[in-house]
């Protein structure tokens, strides 16, 4: 994936180029679009960039901004026009070829799609060329399976080629046994979306078995199955683009995720799962209102409505609309068909908003709903109880988490820190933290916890060395810097102590800021 990062770096350089690059006498539309862009008003930004590009049709800087915003809002006419400007200037990002290919295929223009595929050679997306080539061959009446098997795929290509090869086999209908064997292999990998893709192709009679035992969402899909879905290049590639977008999901890759999800929707506007991924990526790109609008287009009776509702909760949370997020999360968690994940999500929101007693009750419900074997749930339940002031009840839950996941440093660290903080068995706490350090020697939180434990038991120099390691790993860590300052003060290194406390103050939570400020004024005292 390193080449993709280089590509993104090129895009970033273009994005950061100033308006001076725009050769136009009137930059009003551009400036307004930039402001709307920064404010997350994607629709207004796209319109503004579109007008600015019309005024300066050869400017690649404006074109790139117009292209990115157009993909967010779904203005494919603007996206195509902007991509052509960048292509002519020789600065088009490689993903424009993916978009052009999807647009061409959706219009039934297979020669145009083939031309777009050729532009992928030597780009970060060239690992997809064998898959595209095979589907284009199959669309012309040739044997796509034979084509894909004759080409060098590479490790990343094989990841996405396997489902596509199976779909091609189903499309050919030549050898049911081979196709069924291929399906069995894919279903065995446990990917729910792949199971849905294959079941949709097989239809109600032949596909329901692929969804058995998959939980509420797959049960809803099974109920919605109709006649078998014809397998075409459109169907196969739309599902591949969606799978890639899902794999990339996250704020750091939001731009590329938007491209891939949008390609899926260009090919199949009814691909609801791609729309959900798109909304999540749009939120990651800083446009929560557009993300909510995108989710609002998903019917309430869709088999994927609950998945969409979960993303809506995340969008509301990220937008600072905690009450609305809590209301939606509560509705999902208290529904008769709620999953443990939905219950856990609601509990986490309660925790994030300081409602620890309520969070503890919801975590307890999640455990009752089948989460008893989850170390993470026991950990979260224990932390909620501790924050609610119920340490005696929290301790067994934290012990259970450590018992279920004895090789996870987080579980050992949390239990060890809790024992120390609440006057528990110090020897046991040190043993837990030392084991956590062996498991995760680079973990700054573990180094901080063990170092501070040594300081508290009087081994200040030994503890300071670990705290120094913690702050090297995480220079912005407020807790580790504060602890290091305390250790330095005890060692008589007062100048260095104040330096560490100043570092701690930069990112200190409001509840800790006054304590750190007092140490900076007065040094380490009994009160601080």
C-alpha cells in the first residue's frame, strides 16, 4: 500500500497549493468553496468549485478540489469534467481511472472502460488490472475465469480475485460442482458480505443456506431474497469496489474510501452497503451533515437498516450531538433484536458522557446477551463499575477479563493499575504489570503504569527509567509526563520535573489541569 500513500501525498500537495495557482480575475466562488469545504458543507463547496472551474477550465488545482467534492456529493458530471482537466494537465490522481472505468461501464461503454483500465498500469491500483481484464473478456463472451487464472495477480490481487473468480464461475454456469466448491471456500472464510453477495446471486431457493447462522442481519437478508440475481461485470465489480472500500474504512483513508464506495454506487446505485460505507467515509472527511443525508436515503425496511443506524450513531457522536447519538443508540440497544455490539456501543456512549452507573447496567445486559466470553466486555463493565465508585464489584470483572485474555497487556495493565489505585495487593499488581511489560515492551501505557508502580513503592530511579521510556514512545502522554515529573522531583531533579509537568499540561484533561498547574507553581507537595 505504500504507493497509495505516495499518491495521496501528491494529492495533498495539490490540495495545499494556494489560490495563486488559479488563473482567474475573480476568485470569489473559489474562496467561498474553500470556506464551505473547511466547514464540512460539501454540497455548497462542490457547487462553488464547479463554478470556479467553469470560470477557469484549465486550472488543475481547482479541478482536484472540484473532483474530490463532486465524488462526495455524487455529482458525476462535475467529477468527470474535473478529472479530464487534471488528465490533460498530467496531474490526475490514479483513482480517476477507476472512476472513469466505472462511469464507462455504467453507460455500457466497454471500450471506454478498457481504455481506463490501461491507465492503471504503473499506478498503485495496477494490482486490479487482471480482475478488470478478466471481467471485460467475460463481458465480450470469452472465458473470464481462464483469463484471470492466466495472469499474475500478486498477493493483494488474489485477495480480491477469489470472490470475483467465483462470481465468474456462477455467471458461466458450466460446472456447478466447481462453483459450489469455490463458494464453500469463500463462505468458510467467514466474511458476511461475501456470503450475502453469493446468496443474492443464488436467490431464495439456492442461496439461503449460505446465510444460515450468520446473525440478525444475515437472517434479514435471507428473508429478502428473491429470484437469482444475474451475475454481470456490473454486479461483480460493484461488489469488489464495496469490499475494498470496507477494508479501507477509517478517517485516515477517507478520501480513497469515498472513491471506491462511489465507484460501487456508479455501477449499482442500489448497493446499500456501499452507501453505508460512503456515509462513514464522508463523516471521516469532516462532512457529518452530508453523511447523515446519505444514510437517510437508506429505506427503513432494508436488511441493512440496523447497520446504517449504527453508522448514524457514530456520525452524531463525532459531530458532538451526544444526546441524539445516545437516543439512537438506546433505541437500537433496547430493541428485541439488539446484538451484543449494539448494546456495547450504547454503553460506551454512556461512559463517554460520564453516565457510568447507566453504562454499567448496559454492559451487564450485554454480558447477559451472550457476551460472557468476551474479555473486552468484562473489562469495560469493570471500568464502568470502577468509575461509578463500585470498586468491590469492579475487581471481579477486571480479574475475569485478565483470565479470559491472559496474554493481552491491556487486561493485565488495567487490573494492575486498579489494584494499586485502590490499595490492593501490591505484589500481585507488580507481577501483572511486569508480565504486561514482557508482552508489550513498546507499549507506552504499560511502561507508564509499571514505572509509576515502582515509584510508588519507593524504587524511584527504576521507575523513572521506565517513565522516560513511556514519554519517548508517547511524547504527548499527559499521565506519563506527570508521573515522570513527580519521579524527577523525588530524585531532586526539580528543573527536569517542571519540564515534564509542562509537557503534561499541554494535553491534560480539565480534571487534571489544575493539579498539574499547582505542581508547576509549588512543586510536589503532600496536597498534589
